[in-house]
């Protein structure tokens, strides 16, 4: 920060948050942020028995359309097209079959592909979210990034043009100041493979060492097969919004991710499981290793 900063730390949606501002957020602004996160979680968390997506998972049907449905599901459409179906908002059932379920059972029941044509089952618009058959919606490919954007907007509404940094477990949005962010090595969290300076943008990351269990299982599944990805270990993306950065960080685990990043104007870095590092043309990250 260019001036003494106030840091508000809290846990929400299963991750640690830091909201760094100058000046500090007052109690009313903090309450608005807390309420915003609660509304998002109540709509989209498949880990809550009372959430919108959990109710739809039981029997399908309709529910009031959450405010973020169009923005997120339209982005999922682009992700799904770019990756030939590897990314899907209906991957939740596949994740739960591998053990990443609301009880965190971590008991693998084997691969279960997501519904092949999710766009024929999941519909939004006109104030309604509809599933034509039971299925588990999971917006993890970009949902945390979307929430970071929403929190940043709420914070800016409270403090105006002053600097702000929102960090939700490593998905980071920055406004008004530069931030040098380390790119954590996926196989040794004490090390970084590089540093990326971000200003008035967002950096999101994904890695197979996060949310990993059992025999080589982790949270990045190919929706077409229900199998975890094996070729890519970690990804980082910088974009104008955290949702886009989060989406590309997911897409880069699959063929087609690079093309979508280029289309959206997103810079990226990717580490393969053999240790090689790749990056986008013009990427400004200061990397400590080569291709």
C-alpha cells in the first residue's frame, strides 16, 4: 500500500480472505461484504444443504435465478466450447463420486462423467434457474473469482478511489497500487517459480496440490471422463476481472485453454507435471525458470 493499510481477515466459502484497504472499512461496510458473501454462498455452494444448487441437485426443477447466474453460466459456455466439454458447470456429480462431496468423505467411487450436453439441461433467464434433470451444479471453475469481483466492487463503493487488495485464498484483485505476487511452486509451497506484478487487475491460480486426496485425486477433473487431469500441475492467469482470470486458470489445464486466453486477452503461466514452465506471449511475469 502507498499509505498505512488496514487488513481485515476472515474465513468464508472454505478459504481464508484478506481485504486490505486504506482507509479501513467501517463496521457497516464489513457487514455489507459479509452479507454479500452469504448470499453468494447460499445460492452456489454445493456443500450447503440449504443452497439453491443443492436443492436442484435432489430433483431438478426451478429456483429463483441468482443474480450471478447469467454472468457465470455464459462464461461457462465459452469455457465448455473452448475445451470441447472438459469444463462444465455440471461437474459436481463427478467430483462427489471421487469423494469431494458435502461430507468431505474423500472416498473414491470411481469416475463418473458429467452430463454430456449440459446446455440442454441447465437453463437461466427470466428470473428462473432450471435443471431439467437432477444434477450437481459446481461453479468452482470461476465462482471464487466472480465473488472476488463482487467483494471488490462493494469495497470500492465504501472507500472510493483509495487502494484496495482482495485476496481470497490466492485469488487476488488489486486496485490503485501495484502488488508483486509470488507464484507458489505446486510441489514445494516454500518456493516460488516467479513473481508477477499486478495493478488494476486480478491474478488467479489453480494447482493440483490444492484439494488433493487419495491416490492421485484432486479437484481438477475432466468433465467428459470424471478423471483428474495429469499433464498440468499449476496455472496462473492475469485478467481485467478475477472471474476471467479464474476461468482461464481452469481452462489452461485442458486443450483449448490457450486459445480462449488469447481471445479474452488474458496473460498466463502454466507449470506441467514434468516441471516445464510455459507462458503466454508478452507475459510480464518474472519467472525463475525457463521452458
